[in-house]
C-alpha cells in the first residue's frame, strides 16, 4: 500500500489529476482518465456509478483502503477527497504498477 500512496502523491504533484466525484465522472466521460482511485468509504451509489462508467470505458478502478480524509491527505489537500482520476501520471509509475 505504501507504493500506492507514493504513486498517488507523485501523480498529483507532477501530473494532472481530477479530484472529487463530479470531476472524476467528467474525466471518465470525456475519456481523459487513465486510472481511478476511490476511497473505501465512498457511498455505494457513487461507487457503483464510477465503476459502471469506468467499466464501459475500460478504465481501472482502485479502492483505496482508507476514508476520504486519508485520501485527501495523500493527495496533499486540506479536505476530504472521495475519488481521484489520473489524467496524466507525470513522473509517477501508477499506471504501470499493480495494486
């Protein structure tokens, strides 16, 4: 899990990401998302919607085993983050690793 934490942070810092359920959904629909990371505490309805849209587009979804405050901290945000879409990984190897 430590590699996932580092890779998320590196993607946020050096690449391009979309933060939040609404922006993640937009990134999936616009076909710009390459990977989705969601909090394990995301409400079931939102999780189902994201997984459905991502499945149609062939985008992998990783469930981060922590709440949205922890995911926000990993992203370097001072607020909770329920979902993150990696649009451009930057220097991160997040698209190459298996979690």
